[in-house]
């Protein structure tokens, strides 16, 4: 089960990276681009911390400490740049 | 008879507790080090974003000299490398040091792609007359990516050391916290790059 999670997580990470790059090179409105790529980096961060770093089985406080980083930092960066 | 029942309950409690035990992988010291590193990078990222907000034209011109493809392939290289490292941790936990070593060799090979791409990108920028003193964009670009590059090099040294120890069959399924700590450091390097890619190559 754990190994399946690792394979699945790697596929999600690769796909989101490819989609983000395509979106950045497309002509979609800047607000939509900002929203989609910010969400994409949050999901990628969640996959790395939960699956690769194995924090989904770690004490809850540690897990949320790292998850708050991967959610808040992209959110703060997007807010500074776009709003 | 009652004492036997109490004893059986105690044993089942211990088994139940161990099944649901929430364990932090690796060493606690490594996690504090990772939190410190992530904080330093967050400060750099926020500095980059604020400067972009203040000087948007400079950042648009600067980004135009970077290749999104280089950023993309660097990201893919580090993600795939992290994938092999995660697999190697699973192999060690199953007591298979040789498989773990092989996965680490694959991780090092894919990480080498990142190294080659970054050196190529730095060389191309310098050839075109852009260096750390050109303007604020390049100062921040070279500083953030260069700082991350040094972390990748350190991570590769750690992975190579882990591979050498795995070859010597030094890790056991119930005694691999050092191995987990090294792997966690490598995932931190990957995590930071995901945000670097978003901030420098994707956002515009």
C-alpha cells in the first residue's frame, strides 16, 4: 500500500509540474493562472510532505507544521505578487 | 485468573498502541534543522516577491532571459530523484539494503541532470552578460538558486554516503533513523525547489 502511494504521488507531482508549465505559457487570464499554479504548488507540497517525508503517519502537530508551510508560503507569495 | 485477564488486556493494549503509533521519521535534530532551513528560504522567497512587486518591469525582463524548459526539467529531475529516495527508504524498512543502494544510485543519477542543467543555465546567462551584479532580479535569482544548488550538492554527498553504507548492509528495518533523516533532508531540498520553480519560472 505504501509503495502504491509513492508511485501515485510521483505521478501527481509530474503531472502538476507539466500542467503548471503549460498554463504559464498559455494565454489564460492572469488571475486564473495565479489561482491554478498556487493551488498546484500547494498540492505538490502536500504530496512531498505527506507521502515522501512520511508525515501522514507522524504526530499531528509535526504534520500540520509542515503542511502549514506548504500552504501559507505559496499563498503569501501569490498575495504579494498579484493582489 | 483475574490477573491473567489483566495481563492479556495489557498486552493487547501495547499491540494496539504500537499499531497506531505516530512516529516522526528520522532524527528530531534533523527536523529542527529542516524547519530552520525552510524558514531561511521562506524569507528569501518573500524578499523576491516584494522586490518583484516594487520593480515589475525589471522582473519581466529578467524572466524573459530564463528558460522555462530548464526550470521544468530541473523540477522533474528532483521529483524523480525524490521518488527513488522514497522507494529506497521502503526497501531499507523491508531489510533489503542492496535494493535501497540501487534506488539511491538512480536518485543520484537523476539529481545529476539537475546539476548539469543549472550549470548550463548559469553559463548561458554569464555568456550573455548577466551576472549577480547586473540588477536586483539577477542578484536574487543567483542568490536563491545558488543557495539551493549548494543544498542539492550537500544532499547528493549525503545520499552517496547512505548508498555506501547500504552497500555494506549497515541499515536494519528497526534501526534506520539515520537513513530516514538523510532521505528527509533530500525531500526538503525537493520541496524548496518546487516553490523556487513556482516563484522564479512560473509566476509572471
